[in-house]
C-alpha cells in the first residue's frame, strides 16, 4: 500500500462555517493524486480531488477531522485546525 500526503491545507472557520482547500499527492513520488475521496469524519460532506489533486470542502458545521482515501493507498484521518498547515 502507498501513502497519501496532504501537500497543503488552508482552513477558514467563522462560527460554525468551515472551508478547507488542499491538494493530495503521493507520499513517495510527490505526484498529484486525482479522484481521492476527502470527507469530514462523522458527516456526510465530502468531495473528490480534481485531476491535479486539488479539493475544496465547505460546510455549515464544525468538524475536527478529515478522512482521505483512495484504493491502493492507506486511509488517513487527519486533524482539522484553524489556519494553514
């Protein structure tokens, strides 16, 4: 199994509104990964990365973790914190 790497993530939060933008790349080759599922853990809000590995998620609820998964890669649960990581 390969490892996913969240290359960068920008998180904006105002009240209960949360917006996350980021890019998912292969942890070994550093190539962008298309069609990766990215979702808030414990919710029904998710998306899929575009052909360059970019994604945007926005919700009216506060969440503390992202779930990132793709067939052939280890599923990752990542903490969400305000700011840029």
